[in-house]
C-alpha cells in the first residue's frame, strides 16, 4: 500500500486523472485518500536542525531554518511557522523559539523574508511610509513565504496539519494578525509578539483591517506585548484584543510583559515565564476542526475569499464580500452572501450525504447531486496548498442570486 508521503507527491506531481487511476489500483476512494493524506504514520521524523530552501510563487528562493524536536509523548508533532521582524532573520528567530517548539511538541520552520514583488503600499506593516518602506517584509499574498512555509511543511514533513500555528514577532506579529484575518481556516492558533493588526492605526483608521478583523474570531490567539515597546505601541494590541473580546472571542489571551521592550530578547519567551507558558497552553489546547458546520468569512481580495468549504468569486470592486454558510443537516446547506456574484462550494462526505443536497443561497434553492470524485479530491488538494482539510470530493459553482434591498446586504 502506498504511504502518505508518496501519496502527497502523486497528488501534487501527477495530473488528477493519472493520479486517480493509480489510487484506484491501490483500492483508495476519496475518503480513504483523505485519511491517508492526513496520516503521520509513515514518517518517523528524526530530531534535527537544518537549513532548507523555500520558493515563493515567483520562483525566488529563500533560506528557512528547520528545527524538529524529539518526540516525547508519541503524539504527532504540530507545526509552528515563525515570522521574524524587520532587520532580523530566520536563524535569529529560531534561536529564540526553539524552547517554545520543544515545549509545544512542534516542528519549527522559520523562513527569511524578501522584498515584495512589485510596488506595494502594505500599510499594515509600513504605516505612513507606504511603498517607500524598502526593507524585506512579509505580505499576506498566497505566494509569499508565510503561506509557502505552511505548504512546504505539509508536503514534506509528518506534521499534524490540524495543529499548525503562526508565531510572529514585530513585523512578523503584524503578518500573523494579517494571516489570521485572511487565511484563518488553515490555522489551529496564532501568536503575536510585539505586533498589531496594523501600524497604520497609529496615524488613522485602517478600514480594511477593521473590516477583516471579525475573521479572527475563528482563531485561538495569544497576544504578548512589552509594556515598554516604543516602536509598536502596546495600545494597538490592547485595543484589538479588547475589540475582539467585545465581539465574543472566547479563545484570545493577552499577556503584558512589564519589562518588555520591542527587542525579542527582552520579552522573556523562556520556560517558566507567564508569556511562554500561555503560548504553550494555547497551542496545546488548539486543534483546527476541518469541515465545520458553520462558516462565516469576509474578504476584499479574491486570493483570500475562501474559508473551509465555501469560496466567494467575482468580488465586487470596492466592496467587502461576506458569506455565512451553514449545514442545517446533511442534506441541506443554507448560505447568505453579498459583495460577490459567484460561489464555489467544496463538498465532502464529512459535511453532506451522497445523493441529493438542497442548497439555499439568498433564499433561492436548487438541488445538486453530490457524487464524490477522486479526481476532484486530487485537484483540490494542490489548490488548497497541500492541506487535506481543505480538499473536496466535489466542487460546485453557483451564480449568486441577488439579495432583495429590504433584506439588507450584509451577513
């Protein structure tokens, strides 16, 4: 029988048709393939430290520092992708986070940032300097290294893909907030150290950030900030935490470090300190649940318009696209969406039963015949950045019915 690592390579390297034929000969149907791709049984990751090469979507390489701790309790290793700050590097951040990886039982993968492709205002990171900020930095583009590091680990390592986290410091903390508000469905939890949702908030409202922040309600989040931080004021993080708690976030914790300055070396990310212990506690308790029955998501960009099993398409320029999708039972999906003209549904038998499924979108209903497809499962595995929790057994595209004016236009 083919192993998990070989199956991942087949899905990513072969055409869906050729891969489906190979898997059929192995006796795999879509559900068995999904289980195999989730498996960590055939890896036996050896404890090690090494430098690996990551490629972004534009073919540019960067170095990433990989640390695999010893497995102590037999539990599959989780994953922490560490994002460094301005002027730092993967190697420096790894030195600070190794003890955290040991305590969490997680592989640590720290890429080194490059300058973004093309011009980018990137106000959330650069603040008032906008496109004149020339340092290497993270972006939330799917082709940039925060996403590529998650994909690389899922492809090459035997990690539990439902226990993946981002831990970012300074600029990396800002990127962590950005990822948690855009691609939250791939994360078990996130940690920001001396970061904030947007530096632009020092000078005026960042409307995009404020519109996307409700997405963070779905991600367990630990925020650690130094009281003496003079570069990213504590108030930015504190206000964001207060806002999210007011919105009902049940999984957010906030630790203020009295003697902490902006440098990570002053923040006491070491065993025995409350901030260290809180990150470990949060990581240990967090586990992403694929195929949730209820999904809410907001997006301004096509690249971040999917959450779990529903994706918005043809987003209206200048509008915030919103979707509220619920599986009422295993034969009926009810969806309300605005700010887009099309939807894609990524269906699987963990969500609905085979056969007729009623889909109601903005109060208009149609029936679909759900028939799992091995080829669809394979194709969507690559599209979902090698995340078996986001692959589908059937993809359905739908035109969005208009919402009547008297019913409102938001979810």
